[in-house]
């Protein structure tokens, strides 16, 4: 450096400062973009968890409506059963759309749909039909319900919904950690 003139030393100093500023700006920009992207994924994960919870809640509505009808015999109690099925289909489709990039989650959504359909075919519809058609209902429905077909499907649906939510919560932890790391990196770069 002793062979450089003062002019060249000043120019080199400015070039070094300019290069450092470009590097810091580039790293800050990339960190900010990463933070924004991670934030979108965190929000996405919250949507999936909420949707899965709504699928589970709509199954509870269906089960509650069915039970109300089985106990009372009044058709008005089937309201939650029918509205729960509509809601179930809406939320399940939302879940499929939200996780369209994740084949494992899509498989779980489809398994939940299949279980719900089997529950309707093998438990809900036969029990409702039986309640509508017989006078010695209590004895017959007790016999049918003791077999536990409906409970088997409802428990399996709960298990799948819980697994779906657990997977999304694990993704949320990872995405939150990435978000925190990006924020910390951006802060450190700005400080430097």
C-alpha cells in the first residue's frame, strides 16, 4: 500500500466502503425477504390448523345432531347433523386446497373424508333409519350402539384431525424459528 498515491488510497477506501455497503444491503434485503416469506408460511399454518379444527367441530355437530334425534325422535334435532355435514365438506375442501403442496397432509384429509363417509353409511344412517322405523327403539338402538361402529369412526376421525394439527404445529415451530433467525440476522447486520 506504500506504493499507492494518496489519491489511490482514498479511492480504494471508498471502494471498500461501497462494497461493504452493497454486501450489507444485499444481506439485509435477503433477510427481509426471508422474514416476509416465513411470516406468510406461519400465517398459512395457522389457517390449516384452524381449518382442521373446524372439520373436527363439524363432525361433533353431526354426532350431536344424530344423538339428539336418537334420544328424542324429533327431526329438528337433525339440524346440526345436516349443517355439520355441509360445513365438514366446505372445511375439508379448504384444507385440501391449503395443503395441496403436501402429499402426506392431502392423504390425511382424504382419510378423514373416507372415515366420515363410512361413519354415515355404517352408523349414522342406519341408526337414524332405525329410530324412524321402530317403536321398540330403545332396545334396538342400544344393541346397535353397543357394537360401537359409530364410536370407532368418530375416534378415528379425531385421531386423524389431531395428527393433521400436530403436523402443522411442528411446521409452525420450524417456521417460527426461521422467522426469528431471519429477524435476528437482519438486526445484527444493521447493527454491524
